[in-house]
C-alpha cells in the first residue's frame, strides 16, 4: 500500500493532532477511536472526561460497569446528573469511585444531607452546582456542616440554583476558597450585598436568570464591581460547554467584569 503523508508524521505529532481534535470536537471521539489501536489508547479517556447523565441513569451505570475503577477514578473529571431515576445507592457508588471529580452538578431533584458523606471522597472538587438548602437539611432539619472541611474546603465555584432562605446566606462567607458564586433567579440587594461583604476572597457574584420573565430591574442598588447579572436559558448545555473549556456563563461574566474594571463598560452597567 502506498504510504500517505499522514503515515509519515511522527507518532508524537500524530497524537497531538488526534487529542486536539478530540478536545475541540468531543462528538468525534467515538469514531476516532476506531482508526487504530494507538488512537484508541490516546483519546478513549476523553469519552469519560465529561459525564452528563441527561436523565439516562441506565446509560451512566453501564458506563460505570464498563471500565475498571482505577480508570474511572483517573479520567472522570466532570459529572452532571440531571433529573432521572438514579437511585441513592447508585449515586453513592459513583461518588465513591470517581473521586478525581473537580466539577460536580447535582440536578436530580433529590438532594439530601447524607450526600455530604459521599462527597467527602471528592478531594479535588472545585466547582459545585447544587440545591444547597436541601443538602443542609432543608426546612425540617437545617444544619450547617463544617465548611472548612471536604468537600467544601477547596471549592472555588458554587452555583446555588434553588430557593435560598435567609438562614443560608451567612454560610457563603464561611467558604474559605470561594471566588465565584452564582445565584439563580433571585435578586435581593441586601442579601447579595451581605455575600459580597462577607466572602473574603470572592471575585465574582452572579445572578443567573434562567427565564426572561424572572429578570429583575433596578440592580443599580448594588454598585460593587464584582456583581453582575447574566441570562442562561439552557443551563445544561452551558455547563457541558464549560466542562470542555468553552465560553460558559462563568467565563462570560468574568470577561464582563474585567472589561468593566478596564473602563470599557460603564460602571452603571450590570447585565453581562
């Protein structure tokens, strides 16, 4: 067979090409791993880099059973679990095995305090999207855990998409490493200002509007340059985009605040 130009490439360069293509176009990975055994070895781990159940618990559990625990522990870095029929025991198994997770989104509609026990395995957790009030016991058994311990000790990005009673707001100031905080569909100037004042290392506070009808006006009451509002109609797609290094709402808000600090945007503007 005639040797092609591609066959002449150094193996190291060939690997870089496949890895870059897989990273930029993750939907192509399932086909690319069929090209050659060496290509499969290089890029198959990217199939597990970002795991999004999208309500399909069976598919997720099949994935968990298809690979050795050590493989999953090493290569699964981002997990989002959306509404579906995932059982609590299965969630415990996932969080016990995939301990290298840095980014976790729990949108299952079933958040409970016992999750904290499983989440303490996540020593690398940096980003969390969760119903924080229910995680801390909800209206019946609200209790704040030790925030300076795992899984919260190294958390830098926290998205709270649920109702936030006043009893929860003081907790934000106790996260030792929290630089980014987002709140969904809630504009309360006094409570937002409290978070800005009490979070020692906070760089960005975002109110995320998930529907156009919920948007608040009059945000000029908050003049802190770290604050902004942003619209995000498709939260799940935005999360997945960010997990692959794309321009998610966190990065859009960061860019907005940076441009504002440079004087490229008026100080009175708050909508990113």
